[in-house]
């Protein structure tokens, strides 16, 4: 990273912060589920529809913004995307009813869906090939860093500004736009493809590589169950099942998101040495022995340690994904195809919060049991799917251009 040019560092910073602030806006809702449920007088199971719908429509955003980025460039579409999700996050603060709140979260979800594919392609196409694994970990670490910021904001601000004020804070990403406009260059890969007038039509790629696309959608469904299954209801688990106050919930969330950042960067960089597949499988397998401490321990210290270790492994596996997907797909579809299959996987996994809430309610409100069932199952599924997949880097060499 020390030998990157200033422009490459600016790209890395902008893409990391784009994903960070997008995640911040999403996870603000996660901390507020029970409070909004009380405000609108709805059940927690019904309240989780806000998460389900937000995740379910993200493939639409991935397709719309991804196709636009292939046609008009990564940089301008990234800026438009940030503007859209920030505005609808702000509008969520003014929702007068639960129905309107859900509608706003749906539109926000469309805007959110475009960020990952556009930002990951811009970053992967701009930094040196030898640094893809490291950049992958750094970029994906933006997600837990956004969660960390949401945890800090919740712990510090919620009791002062309430749930509506938290969504107002969610408009902060707009401040990133001037930095991108003045400091971030366009992707050199996109500029080169435009000069050669290469086609970026998605349908022919889907027809030609349909087996790869199906595989990636299934893999991303498992990965999204892995992350959302260990994150989305964890604050609710700490609050409702263990009775922790906002300050303690915030501290534990900060702790496990620090672990997420370290894990993502560690396994992303490790994948440069041992290969993408091995790094993912090791991280997923190591999450299994952590399950009892993470879901069934008593007391804030034990749960905090369990959460720290769990998210180190979960986001460690995720840290390899941005470069793994970008290296698997054709170069002229990197703004749309990785993000599209990622968000289609999200669509399948969008039922997670509702599923876990339903399991918990059918087992006497035991959220720990519900989360452990999902997390343990998908960790094994991820190992099987990745083992079956294609290696794109081994022994320090790129196997796919």
C-alpha cells in the first residue's frame, strides 16, 4: 500500500468510505428496531420486514447502478448512488406511519444495492494487481466499520436525539461527494474499455456464464446469511434476552466490529499467500467452535468475547469476497455482475431477520438459539460451496486475469 500512487490511495479511501457510510445507514435501523416497533405499535416480527424489504430490493439497485456504471463510468454513478441512499435515509426520519416507513426503506434499499458493485469494481480496477487481496480486505472492512460507527452513534446520541434523529445523522454520506469529485480518478480499466469500444452487455454474459452466475448467487446467499445471521438481531438479542442498556450494547457492538475490521484485512491479505479458497474456508470453519460462547454465554464479558471472535471469522471470510468475485467474472462486467449476484444472494437471505425472529418466538424468545442454528448451518454450507468453486489465486500468482 505504501507504493500506491496518491490517486490510488484516494480511490481506496473513497471506496472504503462509500461502503462504510452505506453500511452505517443500514445498521442504524438494526439498533432501532425495537424502538421503532414501539413507536408504530407493531410486533418485532413485523418490524423485521423493514430489514427484509431493504435487502430484498437491493438486486434492483445493483442492476440499475451497475449497468449505468458500465455505460457512464464508475465515478459519476458512485456519486449519484451516494446521493440517493443519503436522501432516502433522511426521509426515513420523517415517516409518519409504519407503511410509509416501509416504502421509504424499500426505495433506500434500491439505492443501497448499487454501492457494493460500483465501489468494489472501481477499487479493484484502480489498485495494483499484487494488492487486490489487501484492498479486498480493506474495502470489505468498510461494512463492519459502518456498523461500528452506527454503534457509537447509537450509544452516544440515541438517548438525546431519539430514533428519528438517528436517521437524520444518516445523511452524513453526502459530505463524501466533494472528495470523490475532486480527488478520485475514473477507473483505468473502464477508460481503456471505452477507448476500445468494448461491449458490456449483461445478457450475453449471463447466457455464456450461467453456471458461474448460479454458483455465485448461491455462494452470496450463504455469505449474506452468515453476516446478517450473526449481526442483524444481535443488538435485539442483547437488549431483549439479556436486558443490556444502550451503552453496554454499544460497547459490545464496537468491540465485535473492531474484530470484523481486523479479520477482514487479515484474511484478505492472507488470501494473497495461501489462495482465496483456503482463506475463506479457514475463517468459516473457525467460526464453529465460537458458537457456544457467542450465542449461549451469560454476562457481558463472555458475550463480548464471543461476539469479538465470531465477527473476526465472519468478516474474515467476507474480506476475501470483493477480489474473489472480481477475479472470477469477465473484466467488462465487473461493475454490474459481482454486485448483481451479491445482491441476488442478499435477496435470498433477506428472510433472515424474520426467520430468526420467528424461530426465537417459537422457542420462548431464545434469540441465541435462532442465531446459532443459522450461523452454524451456513458456515458449513460456505465451506462446501467454496471447496467446489474455482481457485483464482494460489501461491502468490493470479490464475484469472
